[in-house]
C-alpha cells in the first residue's frame, strides 16, 4: 500500500474494539481526540486520520489513532496501565513516527476538562 493512499471507508471513522464498561473512557477520549484533530486539520485527503488502523501495516498494527500531516506520521496510544516494559515496547514499535502517549489516569472524567487537557496533544 502506498503511504499516500487514503482509505475513504476508514478515514475519520472511530473504531471501537473492546465493548466492556472499563473501556468507555478510552473510547470517549479517542472519539474526542479524533474530532479535535479533524477540526484542526480540516482536509480529509491531505490529513487522513484513522483509528485502530495503520495504512502502512494494515494487518500488523492497530494504533488507537494514526494521522499523517504532510510527511509526518503521528500515532496516539491511549493507555491507563503503563509500565516500563509496555512503554519500551510501544516506543520501539513506533520509533519511526511521532508517538504520543496519553495517560488516561491523568485525564479528567469531566468532558469539558477532558477537552481542555487533550488540547495539549493536538498537533
């Protein structure tokens, strides 16, 4: 697959993978993050945004959010249970892109506060 290929069926779609109640906050953060990124980068074709999908490795990699801005790729991972081993593994996995890790434990449950906190992660 070419890096500049846009999968129109997956672009801007928020995929949900785990439907258990403890994952509700994760999905709210992911949805809000995609909405905020799209507001900043309005052009769907110039800046594709995918969730649970990596167009460069479509059957190998499932980042929470994947976005390409010009020649830069940003991968967002939203996680609550982070340890040194997980951080090292995820940094190695995404060493060729801009990795942004969002610690769910530091994000408010209040939607207005959550939006304010997520502003720090918008590129």
